[in-house]
């Protein structure tokens, strides 16, 4: 039974008089349950609790935080069918997709738990003192990553589990030692409550400080902006639209006395290069791969292939026609919410109104007004290069083909692109060798380069980068997926001639955590005295 309250640390609270309801694109109506919008006093209480919790939580051991993350994963798994059924109604996503996403969410929590236990992510570096060095002695200098402070996380619409309440931003921030305040997404309020409850129960079971996690309900333009500007918030994680992401980014830079990092994933159209020999040999296979990727999840992925670059050859028309036929045959699909559906339709109309754009597969009238049908457009490369509006994201099952008449024009078109999360190369070994310059140009504009696959599908692992140059994200040096996501919420701290008892465990001579450290430029798990002795012996 949903209670519709805000979660402020260990308590529930519903002091306000205004409420929200979750709308279902499946039923075309509002779902049961009123969710109380957080008052300013409740938001300030959550912030004060997070600030107080940070003083305690940042000093927890890696094992204590790892156990907390594992327990959150256990609590999410224990939600069972209640979670899946509610989320299906709120998002229109099918059961199997949600079961997979639930597994991904618990999996990434456990991945960060394992990362904490392994420990080398803190990048502990020790340069021991050299008192006899001439002309000047060297002090004992030690460096380690330490948590920033309370993190504000904005839940995403298209991944109700993996990028929302208990998703990657929350998991990585908690792993880093930062309390988290989640601003619930208004499209899946029931899902948020269930997931937030799981985190709250885990925090209580593990004896975490009151305020290590809170979840607040409200509109982004009011509650979100108020939280983003508050001095107790030390970093922000966001996945959503360019407009909302930039509003947060500007607020953090202009409306605060002390700017903070804003890790916003905003807009990406994920270009695909279909190179000539690949097109000639496998045009039908390539078309099938692209069609499946474009329509996956009604195209509501930040890695949806929205730009297809083709270099004119004897099979270009065959490839384009095959792709068009497959997209025409693709069934309509229910979209996540009314706003996304409306934006998809208006984005198509805007694209069609641009000079030089030709529709190959046009939107069909859907029986369900909240469903989307696939669309495909094409434009000449010179038109694409001249008009930046052709790079605006159409969030849904849509793609734009860029026809290039020469290698020079292809390179110019790729060079004109904004930053992207992904870039894909469909090419044979010969293609990759011949078009090395083009691929280099693409690499400069993306965070992940895919060869002979599709960009949809982001593996949660050690090597994954889910980020990219602006406007894909606000910081191309970061990733929101994978082990390195934890680095967004820490900062390097240096200790010079610090007494042993005051050093963090990761920097103590004895290495009580048993982690890999760099001591005088040598990686080792050993204690400082042994490392120094071995280096002296070698010298």
C-alpha cells in the first residue's frame, strides 16, 4: 500500500497540502495514489539531516558502505511483483524489460560494493619523506580521494530503476561516502516510493546515520531548483532534457556563492557511420541491426541511433529502402509519459519543416494517443552541415540519414557534429583502415566508440564510459555508468607530514585495508616500510 509521503531520513512526512498523481500512458488515466509535494520546511529538514549525516557517513569503513549497498540490492529484490506491476502501469514498459532493468540496478549496487572492498579506486599515493635530499628535503606527502558531501540526484524518466531513485547516481554517491537526496520523477511516483523505501530500510538495518538518504516529491522547476541552489548540496547528478540540465548547470554556477559540479546527461543523437564496403557486402544485415536499435524501447534511450551517415555507393539505395521497409513494419509502442510523447510529435513536425529534409517513413496515426510509430528522414550532407537545427534530438523511434557524396563531405559532416554519448562504425577491416581519419574525427566527439554493433545497450562494468563532450553531458571527463562513476563525487585530499593516527586508513603505513597503493611511484599492496626497503635495496 503506497502512502504518498516524502522520506526524510528515517521518517516519512506529508506536511504539505498539494499533491501529485502519476499518469499512466497504458490506461490513459491517473493511477491511484496521491503523492504529497514536499514543503520548503521538509526540504530544509532533508538538507540539514544530510549535512549532519555526512559527518558520520564519510567516516564509515569501505566494508560498512559495501554491506549497505548489498543490503539495498537485497531490499529491492525483495519488492517482488509489487514493484514490477506498479512500474509497468506508470511507464508502459513491458515486464521483461523491467525485470532486466531491476537486475541491472541491483547488479550495479553490488558492483560498487565489490569496488569498495577492492579499494584501489581511492587512488592512494604516498611519497615518503626524503630529509637528506639536496638542495631541499622532501616532506612526507600522501594523497587519497575523499567524499564531497551531500549529493542531489534527479530521477530519470526513461529508466525508472537504473537511472532513478536507486540508480547509478545514487549507488555511486553512496559508495563514495556521500549522503543522497533524490528528487522523485513525477512520472513514476509509486515506483520511487517503493525504491526509496527499500533504501530507507537498508539504511536502518545497517545502522547508517539518519539522513544518509531522503526522497522528496515536487516539480523540478520549483523543488529541484531550490535544492540545487542550497549550499548544503555539494554535487548534482541528472539525466534528462537539455533544457532542464542546463537550467541546473547555470543555477550551480550563477546562483550559488560556491559553484558545485553538475553531472548532467542531456542530449545525444548517437551517429552511425555506415562505410562503403560494409554497405556493399551486408546492407540488409546492417538495415536490420539499425531498425532494431532505433525502435528498441520505443526509441526512448539516450543511446538511440539518431544520425546515420552513408557514403553514396551502389548499395546505398538498397540499404535505405530496406531500413525504411523495416521501420514501416515496426509496431507502434506506448511511450513513457505524455510529455515525452508530445515532444516526440512536435520534434518530428519541426524536423519536417526544415528545408531539405525528406520523409522516408512518416508517422502513422496511432490508435493510442500515447503511442509512437517509427519515422525516418534523410537530408543531403551539405544541408546538414549548414543547419545546426538538424542536430536537435528527437527522443523516440526516429532517425535521420545524412547522404554524403564524397569522403571530404563525410569528414566535414562528422566534424560539424556536437558532442555525443556514442559513435558507431559499421565497417569491414578494409573500411576501418581506409577511413581512419573519419573515425578519428568521430572519436573526438563521443564518449564511447562502437564497432559493428549498435549503441543501445550500456554494459555496467569497470571499463564503461557513459558520457561525452557537450551537450551530451556537462563534463566530458566523467561517466554516469561503470565503476568510474564514483569519481564524480570525490575530491583529492593531500596530507603533508601528517601523524599516523590522523591519516585515513588508505594512507596509513601498515595499509590496514590491504589495497593497492602507489608508494614512491611503485604500485604495491605492502606496507610503507617494506616498499621503501625494497626500493632502497634495488637502488
